[in-house]
């Protein structure tokens, strides 16, 4: 199994600064080029005014993350590239940070492949806890967006708001195969909301777009 | 001053798309090949969303309103047809003779983006599609053919 100990320096929350402070928007991760980070394009939106990456001081994922501590570090970012058809965006920060990320894709993740994702579930409630989830590939599907078909992986696990933009790695070697973008919901969901939760999303059919589409974006 | 841009406009319109970065070019060319108009492709770019997928962002993304494409076209018209607010950017662009279409698209996107509250890379493909839809015509002829529905803060800068 791959050692994901360094992931605390790879995965960040995306936020937007405003009068009330930073509002979390989703998850992002460092790419193998200085200052470049990837997320879902619907997390970055179309405007990069006030867009930031947020980090806590963590040395490893086993550390207890103090949920009452609202102290975070923020790094301004701008949108370097946006691909709404594949729901991907590359963000650029003026910092030299980069990783040795190995970029692969859905083709490298057959059904049954063990996967590990890292992101910030429940960020819509302001919770910023970097969380690991382990699962496996349930299916590989083509999903149309704006008339363009794209390769996606079905993850056999439930996800929550804030996890869009999370990197999906192969557990065995840490290769990036996907980016979490949402979950199956007939018609895209949004029809019913119970306590802020769409019941159509309460299942274990999570969608991640193939990471291969990132290759041409930075 | 606009002679260089005229030479680009009078060339093959498809080249505006062909010179976009690959990740933008491929889906746009595919949709155009499928028979969609430039405007329809632009709307697909703006409204693209994976079918039957609920997005797990923590907030609603900023930007993208229904009238966005119309607003972008108004700004493009203002830029090309001599609105004073774009004078500096126009002079800069038209002074850069010999630059390719990618540079022109990028320069216009950077100039227009702040007025639309969007990031320039997001609208670059829409600029390319709009320029391609103009067809083979000079800037002055095109501006003259436009309805006077944009109040230019100044004319005569062309």
C-alpha cells in the first residue's frame, strides 16, 4: 500500500474571502508543477476574485484536527485554466509549492481497484477536516456534459458537499486517477431539500471525472 | 491601426478555434462538427454540467447568469468598435503586429473580463467563438453593421 503520509501537504480546501471571512467552497490538490493546483471547475466558479486555498498546520493525517480552531492559512489563487465540459479547473498561486504527483486516469482504474480520496466533507457547514476515505471502483461510466462525453469512475462510497475537487488516488501506488465531482442524482438533483440535504444524494454512487483531462490544462 | 486584426478576421474563421489550447479546442471543434452554431457551442460551454450528477461544492459557484453571453458580446462590440474604456487595451493590442490569434483572444479576454466579473481564461473560448462568428469582414464594416444598442462612451477611436 502507498504511504499517504505526505498528503497533508498536497490537499487543501478552496475558499472565497468575503466580509464575513473565508467561506469554504470545496477541495483542491497540488499538481506536479510549481504553484499549480487542481479542483472541480464548479468549485472554482467563473470568477477568481477572493479565491483562496486554505490550509491548517498539520504534520500528518493522524494528528488530531481541532475542530474548534478556526485559524487557517490562506493563499490567493487565480484561475489558470477552466474546462467546464470535464468539470476541472487549474488554479495558480504565487508560491513554489509542488508535488511529485503521478498523473494517470480512469483507464488505469479497472472495476475493483482500491482507491483513496482526501477532501473536506461537510465544508458547507464550515467544517474543515481533511478526511481520508477508502473505497473501490464500482463502475466506469461515460457521462455527457454540454454534449461532450467524459470518462468517469463510480466510487462505492458516499460523499458530501465540500468533497468536490478531492483527488482520487490508487491505494496501491498513489497514482492520481480521478477528481471527485459529485454523486448520481436523477436530473442533477436539487428538487427536494430536507434540512439542506437532497435525499437523492444519500447513497454510495459517487462520481469522479478521469484525471487524464488535467494533462492538457497546465 | 486595425489593419492587422482585419487581416485575421478576413482569413478563415475556423482558425480562431483552431489556435485555442487543446483542452478548449477539442470539445468546441467536436460540437461545431456536430452541427451546432457558434452561439450554441458558447451556450454549451457556459451551461455544461455532468448529466444526472449532483455537485458537491460547498457553495454555489459565482458568476454565469442567463444573459452572460449577451453581455459578453456587448463588451466585445465595445472593445472592437472603439469604446473609450478599452482605448488603452485596444492600442496595446493593435500595436502588437504579427501576434497570433491566441494572443489576440487572450488580450481581449483579459481586457473584457473585469467588466463581466469573470476570470479571463473562462471566457477566452467564448471570445474565439464570437470572433469566428463574425465571419470574413473588416472591423469597421462589422461595427457599422451592428445595431446601435451599445452606448459607446466615445466613438472615432477606430
